[in-house]
C-alpha cells in the first residue's frame, strides 16, 4: 500500500509540478509585457515584432576558488553562448550552448546545458535573469527582477526601464506584507510613483511620511483619473510636476515603503553597472547577439 501510494503521489507531483512551472512562466511573461506597456484590458496588445530575450547570469567558480560571471546570451544566428567575464569586467572564455530558448527557460535543463559546456572542474550557480525587449531592430527597454527585505519577509519585484535607464514601471510579484498596510505596495498609487524617475533621481530618492497630494494620487491611478475626468495630457502634466518628488510612504507602512524604494533603487543601480560591463564585453568579443 505504501508503495502504491508513493507511486501515485509521485505521478501527481510530476504532473502538477509541470503545470505549476508553466503557470509561473505564463504569469512572468504576462507581467513583463504589462511592464513594457502592453495590457490587453487597455486594448494595447503586444505587436508581432515585439521580441523579449532572456539573459541568464551565473556565478562561475574555477578549481582555485576564483569567481567570475557567466552570461548566457542568445545569438543572432541561433543558439546561445555562455560569456565569461571577470569581476573587473574583463572578458574571458566563451562557451557554445546548443539549446533553444524553450529548453533554457526550464531551470533544470538550463543548469544541465551550462554544466555540460563547462569543464568538469568548473562550478556554475544560477544567479538571476534579465530581459531585453526589442521592437523590430529597435531597443524598447529592459525588465529586471529584484528582491528586498520587507516588513515581514522578502518582497520580490520587477522593474522596467527604457533604453536610457529611466523607470517605466514596477510590479510586485511576491509579497507577504500585512493586508491593509504594507500590502498596499501593490496598488497603483504607490508603485506608479517610481515611473519616470531616472537613475540620478533614484540615487537620491527618499521616503517621506507626508500625505500623497490629491492631484498626484489621481494621476497615479488610471481608474481614479478616469473617474475625475482627467485627460491624458492632464495626467502627464501632473506626473511631470511631481517627477522629482520623493516617495510618499503608505500610511502605517513606512517600513514596507522604504523596502520597496530600496529594492527598486538597488535593482536599477546594479543592473546599469552590470549591463555596461556586459555590453562592453559583447563589443570587445564581437558577439553577434540576438538583441
């Protein structure tokens, strides 16, 4: 009976685990498209020439314990390459990865492909993915995941940037903050405060315990703006007026507000540094990347 039960549980787990992974990937892709400005409910569907490329970052360790970074990058001619870069930004070896995007989207398959490309004495630990978006041949922007310590547990988020590294959107992808307090970080009137802020503004950004101005509140939430009859031009004008404002804390949830602000700032700052190094290595090694 125990053996039969174990077999049944194993079969059920295998089927539900596959469905769970597919659902997580679907939600992730939907979130990325929404952050890039394509929401089906708003009638703005993603165009056919929208391409979203995943770039996977690994930490590589050689037999002597020296760490380098490995970026798994899609190539224009197909396939992937694992580009090694040392911690000073100097390009190292490149490793051909014979796999397509569908296969590499699965963590287990991706780790196996990376391990197979490296020598047996090298270790590779997955760190993070970032997403590069193009419209045709033109760069649309980036979507990068981040994590920050919230009031209760870690808060996971995604930040979208335009090609000049200005924030275009923030999504909270996982949070266990208190309902009615810290959980408000998921509401438009809070997370939309980050949109439009440049890296220079983010570096100096603070959280203030002041009421959110009523005009700004309306402009930050499309539903409220619609109820008040604000035109797109009026919404844009109000947002520009408050562009350099600090982040207005949620009432009774200053810690959660500061956590997200820190998370967005650090996520963008680290990304800009890393993408600069990666772009430099791509140019130096003359890699024909897909994006």
